């Protein structure tokens, strides 16, 4: 604990307010909705992820919707931003499920500050993202055109792909998880970041994708170089649209510029460090044995 990371606590009575070095006390005399806190002892409650999202919505400033959507996907997914690690995030079980978040939003008193923004962000957020790049890819594809997205149908993130008995002689794997896949189709989009560049990982990816192709999947691979270049990125997304049977119409200049701005924002890792309400947590160098259990490829 440092002086830069105080604990914030609520008390219901003014007489309980007092100064402390590592705790900031706040007076809260109103009733809060069910699901706002979790009890960790007889006298101590901690804020739930849903309440933290509401607090973030209340603090959000200009350009507030998109960062809040990303934060929703982080809590609904299986990762947390984390400095001091090789990838800049750690994987874990989701902190929050969509149904619980929706129930919390619906239980808020009318005109609760930040509730409308939170409801809008939750509507755009997809569950089960396992990395910031999966979040960026899915938002780029599914956000409406007025926000700069492609307005594609919502994919499933990290859906399991079981290996039928007839394909088991061709692999040692028991199954795979697909980055982005569309129900009712055999179309898959995968993102290759920096951790896919070592020779062993490249070989594993090729073997995995060859098997998926043999099983009938049609894959589009989005790489870091594609995300950094408008022409290359649009070519990859055009191929994906073709596989999904989607016709991409030319955009007016203003909307095309907005799409470019959204892509540059989402795929620039620095923007995650600039959130006013969601700074990455600080940890010691990661324990590879912990992360290896959640590696999906």
C-alpha cells in the first residue's frame, strides 16, 4: 500500500468520519441497490464490480462511452490490465456476468447519475473477451457506423471448438477456443499480437489453424501490421465480410474518418493507460505458472 493508492470506504453516520493515512471515508446515507456490495466480514463490505462500473460512469468525462464499454468488457471477460507483466494484462475468471450487470442496472433508482450511460455501454459490451486485443477487434466490428464501427452481427468470443473423433488422429490437442466466431457459420476471426511472434508459437498457430481448416472452419487472421494500416485493415475486414455474406458499402468521408479514428484509438495500447477512472493495477513480474493455466492457444 502506498500513499498514492488509498482505500475508499463508505460510512452511514457522520460521526464515523475521521481522518486516516491510507483510508478515505465518505458519507453515504442513502440505500444502495441489491448487488452493490459483497460481504467479506461481519462489519466490512466491498464494492461489487457492477457498482464500480456505475462509479466509473459517474466519473467519465469527454469521450466517455467508449472507455466505459471497454471497462465493461474487461469485467465481463477474463482479463485485467496489469503493468509489470509481459503482455500488459492477466487472465482469470470473469468478475461479473451479463445477467447480474443487467439486473443491477434495472434495480437502480430512476435518474441515478450515470445509469443511462452504463446501460448504453453494457448494451454494446460483449462477454468472454480474454484480452484487450479481442476487445478492440470485437468493438471495431460490432459498434454501429455512427460510432465508427462496421455494425457486424455480434460474434461469440472464445467459443470452444471441440475436435470430433475423426480428426483426433491429426492432433494432440483436446480442443480449441476461437477468438471471434459467428453462430450459424463456420467463420472465425483471430488476432495475432506480439506474443504470437516467437518461432514456437508461430509453429503451434499454423498447426492449429491447419486443423481448423480441415475441420471446415474459414479463418481470417488479423495481425498487428493490419491494425496499424487503414488499407490493410480494410482489406482483412472486407475478406471477413465476404465470408459472412455482408456487403460493405462505401462510407461518406466523415464516417470513413470516424472509422479510422476508432481503429487508431482501439489498437493503440497507450489509450488504456490514459483512462481517468481505470488505471492498470501495479504488480510484480508475472508468475508464468499462473498465466499458463489460462493460455488459450
